[in-house]
């Protein structure tokens, strides 16, 4: 295993503990203690995954996440001490792939990192898969979504979610089903994760076509509804 993990936390002790655990598991771990160093090191290192604390000196974790996501789809796991719903949702809306609440068990962190990397790797290995509807094109091999022929910047998990729904038109999925089938059975998040990603997709797809729609089925879940 040669995956490079960038750990960003202002607590030197946490960084050292995570570095030891990650290296024990075969990862190449690198640590920095502030937001600006995180961005600079990311450019040089090009890590496989970023473990990013929210509370950082200078640029905070939200700002760093936004900047990294604007230039890369590398998996990002947020670390938050608060554990508040607002923090979790904000991180997901900014493009984070997962979040971990402090205090945490280092073994859990390693397990989550492996799960996120496994999903990313399996996605890249997929055979050519695409779906087409009126004014909508999704290609899961190239991780590309086009609306009316125009490429739309879509983070990997959003694209996997809309691909999964559109590949099963008019089928209703519960939030738990989507967590299992899109995020994977070993995902540690909750159903709000699905809601956040649906909200972001709707912002990109609302009003595009009158032949399909991303619908909420109240008290059940979501579906990609097509019309004759």
C-alpha cells in the first residue's frame, strides 16, 4: 500500500499519533499544522486522501476544503471537535467525503480512510458506464456529467448518487439503501449525508428538463422520475 495521507491538525500530538497508526497500516503519512501549509503541501505531495481538522490557525478547515475541492476531487475526511449537525452538513456541502467527530479512536480513523479509498479505487476501476436522458449525460468511467451538452463540475459522490438513481428510473430508494449502495455498507455517516448530496444535485439539475426530475418521496426516500 503506497497511498499518501496528508494529516492536517494544529495539535502536534494528534498528528504524531495518527502518523504512527497510518504508517503501521502501510500508508505514507505526512502532517502539517495550519491551513496555509496544508494547501502548499497538497500541491507538492498530491496525496491520495486528506484528513482535515476544522479548527486551524490562519485558514480554517472549511476554507481549506473549499480551496482543495476547487482544484481536485481527492477524498477529504473532516475532523470536527464539536460534532454538531451544522458542522457535518457544512463539510459535506463543501465537498468532503466523510467526517469524524473528536475525540476519536485511531483505529476508527484508519478504518474510515481505508473505506473511502476503497470506494474511490473501485469507482475508478469500473467499466464504461453511462446513462442518457433528455439534456442529461452521466459517465461514471470519466466521472463526467453534462447538462444540455455543457460539463457540470460534480464531486465524485454526487455523480455516483445521481448515476445510481438515474440507472434505476422511477425506483424509490430509501436513504439507508442509498447509503449502502452508493457509500458502501462500511460507511459511518448518517442519512443526512444523502439529503445534503440530493440538495446539491437539485441546485445543478433543477428545471433542466420536463421529461425527468429528482423527486422526494415523502417519508420514504428519493427517486429519479421519468415522464412519458
